[in-house]
C-alpha cells in the first residue's frame, strides 16, 4: 500500500470536506474550491500560464537573454527576423530585440506590481473610511473621488508626468493617482452593505473601536471584489504605462520598456516593421493574459456577476 | 443629498416640481464642485512643475528687478487660494495663458485644433455604434453560439490591444503595403488649403463647398484612424449592449410577448431593444468621452493635428500653459458628457427615480 497516494487522498478529502474543523480549514476549503473552478476555465488558465511565463522570463532575464539589452552594434542595425543570433532582429542601434523584450518584462512587472499595490490600498482606505464614517466625511471623500474619476485617465497622467518629469517612478505615481478612485467606490459600496449588519453591531457592542472594525472586519470582506477589479485593471495599467512610454514619458530612453521600444521602431515602420511590431505583441499578450485571468477570477469569486463582460 | 436620503418620507411628500428642482439643483451643485475640483487639480499641477513660470516669461537674463516685478504681476507672492481665484477668473474668460511653442493664446490654439479631434472621435463613435449595437444584440440573442464567442473575442482583443500599436500596424498594412488609405495627417499636400475652413470639419466643409476631390482625399485619410478608434468603441458598446439585452431577454414580459405569438423580430427589437435604448445612449456618451482619450495616442500615430497631438507636442517642449489648457478642455468635455449621460438616464428612465 503506497503511503503517498493515501496521503494525497486524505489531503484532497481534507480540502473538499463539507464540515471544516477550524476557521483556517474552512478558508482552505473555500480557496481549494475556488481553485478547482478556476482550473475548469481554460481561458483563465491560459492567462495564468502566460503570466507565470512572464514572471519566469523576468526573473531569469540575465540567463535567457542571448545578448546585453543595451549593447549597441551599429554594423548590424535593423537586421530582419530570423537573423542568426538575433531571432527577432535588431533595432536601429543594432541592439537585439529579443533580449530587450526579455528585460522589458522586468520593467512591465515592476510598474504593474507597484500600481497594483498603491492604487487599491489608497482606494480601500478612502472607500472604507468614507463608507463607515458616513455624513460629511463620506460626502467630502466621495466628492474628491468623483473629481479624480471625472478626468480622462491618460490625460491626467500625462499632465502629472509633465509636472513631475519623465521616469518610471513618476509614471507609476501618475498612473496610481488616476487609478485609485474606482477602488474607493467599490470599497465604499461594500462597506455600506456591511456597516449596518448584525455582525458589525455585535462587534461594536463588544467594544471594538472603528479602527479595529474597519481594519479587521471590513477590509477582509472588501478584498475579493478588489482583487477581481485589480486583475481586470492590470491590462489597463499595462496599456497606460506602455502609452506613457510610447509618448516618451515613461522609462528613460536606453532602458528597454516595451512602449518606448514601439516608439523607437515607429520611424521605421514601413521598411523595418518588426522593430515596432514585436514589443507591441508583447504588450498585447500580457494585457490579454490579465484580461483572461481577470474574467476567470470574476466568475470564480463573484458568481452573481455571471459570465458576461 | 445625504439629508434627502436619510429622510425618504419627507421626500415622497414634496410636490413633483419641487422634487425636480431640488434634484436639478443638487446635480448642478455636484457638477460645479467637480469642475472646481478639476480646475484646482490642474492648478496644483501647474504649481508643482519644476519649470519656473516667471523665468519662462522674462527670460533667463532678466535682472532681479524685472524678475520681481514679473513675479508680483503674476500674483505669485499672494497666498495659494488667492492665486487659485485669479486662475479661476482667467479660465472663466477662456484665458489659459500663452503657449510657448506657438506664441499664441492657448484658447485660440485649442479652438483651431479641436475640430480635427471632434471629427475623428465622432466618426469613430459612429463606427462603434453602427457595428457594436447589432453585434451586441445578436450575441445576446444567440447566446453561447459561435457568434457570441467571436463577439467576445473581438471585445477581448479590443480591451487588450495597445491603441498606438494597432494604429502603427494598421498604417503599415493598409497604407504601407496595400495602399488602400491615405497616410498620416488630414490631407495630402496637394489638397491642402483648397477648402476654406468654416466649421473646421474637413468632410463637412469640403462637401458644403462642393470640393469632392478634397472630400475623397480627406475621407481616405480619416477612415483608418476613425476605424481604429471605432474598434475600441465597438468593443465596449457591444459588450454593454449584450449584457443589457440579456437582462431584458430574461424578463417575464418577454416570455409573455412570445406566448402571445408575437414574431421573434418584434420581441427582440421592439420589446427588449426598446427598453435598453436609454441605457445605450448613456453608454454611447461614455464611449465618446473615452474616445477623446484614445484620440491622444491615435493622433500622435497619425500626425493628426487635433487636441491630442497638441497636448503631446506641448508636453515634449515643456509648454505647461498649453498642456494644462488642453487638459482642462478635455477634462471639461469629459465631465459634461458624463453628466449628460447621467442626467439622461435619470430623467428618461422611470426606473431610476
């Protein structure tokens, strides 16, 4: 009798039980069920695989890239696809496009991760405080949120970058400033549905202060809708970052940011199409992956939304 | 607003006219505050920028006295709120300052470039509506079939594709390789300055003046950028149409209509579609607002001399007056379109009351 197979069997049973024995057990069961449902969604899994691949590429960039992304080789500039040693050709300074795209994955992940941390946290803070406090606090915070929502995002980000100066960190800041209001709206809406519920009243009767109620009892309940929204927004964040890079307001020139690479290749689009096209494909693939995964996560975590969208 | 919500009984008792007035006043108040906030944000952006506004006016070689005089004349020695009041006063008179790049008032520049963006965004929205609405309806009616799936893929691609890249690839294929469309800019060089600009909308101007050669050329130039914008608009509109239609088609009155023996076409287009018209108009207004944003990148690709190109060119030469002026104008249009769609929804849809 094989010990390992029996172990796996019991693990599975433990994860699929209807009668969890502890709070942590119940959470694990819920998470495992969610994972099973996500796994059944092929498109979402495809998105997940693409993103895992992106993560690996970014981590292993120095080993995967055949060339130094910044090394210029003017004798071999604008080499076409399939050139020996340069599978995706070279750009106008003879730099290897494949290597630049591999290193560009790091920049993309860096921007997306930072924005995906900053914007939802700011939104969560503003939204839960507004929703829980109500009254004037709510009115003022929501008015501010509306003002930021009222701006076209890219244009506002442009204006901020113009004021702060170009660069990755400023691009992150500008995108975050334009990205937090929807999270505040969601967090507030969620808070409003809980704030008058019995369990909050019970906690309050036990003497819990608003800070504790918000951080320990309301925040966890807002998380799932925020995570869905963040995953769905990632594509938009990538597109915004690439757009800023394309306009020359994101990463500084020698660094291999995908949007900036498209901008560099733009001058040669009619004669040397691959220079601009390849990094654009990378942007498209990653943002598609985020959209697929986001759709799948929404179906898993929020069944009431249905499959549309 | 908060008071009215806390006291639904009192609200129900007030006469309809008063209720409308109160609602109208609340909306107008909210709009004014939003616009004020929008201007305050752009004002702050203008203040934190690393460029010294005085130096850009008097030049680097100005003496200390000249510099100080200009500093005071520009009101920079006053408290921030007073400065903001001056700024508001100027903006209310459509005075956004002078562009460093063109040496003309920013408001004049914007009035000159805006029609190009308007023409592009309008044509894009028309494409989006004409293709997106039927696609959404069909996807909802034939839910789960290959039509629905392909509509989903079309929308997914639209949500994931960087618009500047699609523009470049479109330019490469349809202009560079196939030669089906005119290239960047609004007209070929031989057709420039033939039509006298009246509305600034080239298609309209050339048609009104009977210059059909110019019209054809302008059309061949606008068709590609407008289709690309229209694609994004279509992705959004078709998704929204689909989910609105699904909501209606699941309702009981649809079952009743079918049981009555009404033809399927009547059920779908008269009953279900008739009920989503108001929602659709608000969606179209929103997508129009989004197109203004998409126009910034698209115009850069196609060297389209609209407000997007104006802002980005100004950005690269640190022409802050022009950047902020453009931001304010785009922001205000965005707000107005949002409010328009909101109001439309509130006043036309009885369920929103």
